[in-house]
C-alpha cells in the first residue's frame, strides 16, 4: 500500500488531468485508488486512446475504501489489498472479470500468480506489490547487526529516540508476532497478548516516533537511524540516500498485493475491463512502477527495473522476495479482532 506523502499536491495534480476535456456525453470511467500510486501520464494516455474521461479518486486505507463502497458509492475500478479483496469476494461485492478482454494475464510476475484469495484471477488482477521491512542508516547501524537482530532491533535500547514506527496496528502486530515465532494471521488470544506485551516493551525500550508518510522524507534526509517502512517507500528512500539499507527480516514479513477489481455496482464494467488490461501492458506497468517505486505485477517490467541498467538496479527494497516460507499475506479478520488490534495499539502508543 502506498504513501500519501504530499497528498495535497497530488490532488492538485490529479485535478489537472481529470478535468473534463470532452463533452458531458462522453464515456466516463470512475477509478478509486491509493494516493501517489500511478504515473498520471498513464491516465492521460488511456483517455486519449479510448476517447473517454477518467474520474480518478483517492483513498488512504482499505477500510476507507470499503466504507465508501458500503455507502452506495459507485466506482468502476478499485485497487484494494489482498485481505480486503478476500472480504469483498466473500460478500459478493465484486463482479468477475471479462477474460475475453483481460486476456494478458500471462504478463503477471510469478510472485503474484495463483494467490489464495483469488487463485484463478476470477475477480482481480495484481497491480503492485510490496513487503514490510526495516530501513536503517548503515553509518549508524552495521548491516550485520541489523540482520542478526531482525525485528528484535525494535527492542534494542541502544537505538532509543532514533526510531520511527509506522503507525499501523496490523503491521506493528505483524513484526511482534513474527519475532515471537507466530503467524501474522493468528487469532489465538495468548499469542495476541504476547505480541501486545512485545509492543509495550518496544515502546518502553526505544520510545519510537509514531508516524505515517512523513517517514519517507525524514528517512531520506537521515533524521533517524531506523524505521519500519513499506518496501515501495523504502525503494525511494534508498534511491535518495546511499547511506540507507533495507531488510525484510528472516523471521518473515507481510507480502502485500494491491489488485484491480470491478465492483458489483460498477456503472461501466466494459470500460473497466479495458482499463485493467491497459494497466497490465508492459509500457504502462513500466511507467507506473518506475514512478512510484513499488514492485510491478508485470514480470518483464520487474526484471527490467531491477536488472542491469534498470532504475532500481541494486536497490534492496524494490524486488520482493518470493517463495520464502515464513512470509505471509494478511487474511481478512472478523470485526471483533480488528477492534482488539485497534484497542491494544492505542494503549501501546499511550505508553500504558
């Protein structure tokens, strides 16, 4: 999931290329996506090629997107994350793709094929993907030390006052659960309690600054020694500051997939299918991934950008590892567990 860094500026930019250039009678596609998650030229090119207008709206979380959908809002294309897609499928809120239109799924990277929540791509096509890991200043923390510690680095009092913790309860609990040897998708009370105690210990040991998207520029500027960061944002940080390194710890991490889907109440599913196919094409996938720093779902693009001479050649954060047995995708969880996560996380941040 992407950052919302400089979101106000992005809204301005988006408004410039989504203003109606055509008549009110022209065909319209309504897209709902994360902030800073596309190269705007791709939208402009799609509009010109198909003679349509794209209304491009932004959300900041899967839950915000879901609430909007429940309110009756109609979009033609959504880009939610894996666990939310799982939920939307279970609740019959998506319609199947038209595979006679979306006929280029052979472009998909091996790491985003046959996913549990939609193994045959009946409802979804991967857009971008990522891991969650640690960005650290190699002039302050030795790479061998950070690799040996893994997530336990967040318990090291030597780093007190020099750490950013991303303000996301699901990701925070993930690192605690993984360091304790548990699944990121556990629903066992004793394991969740142990993770809660781990996070309380973390808060006391390092007194992290709890942040969201400001972590990107702050780490690029070397303001802290270490931070929990999404890999796409980490790729940007590493490209801006050669002193920064990235580690997805050996305990395992979250592999997150954001994918394009068509809601059941979409007003223009025909054009939505064309848009999904368009995004997966090589040139468009290349423009998007190169712009935002998140790993492409297109195998050719992934290989090119991470390979010799590629924009992200040698960038530890760009290319997610695939097939590592301790890595997991998040699964949808019941409302009671979501509330439990939220309540515990608030207490951690309040130093309780």
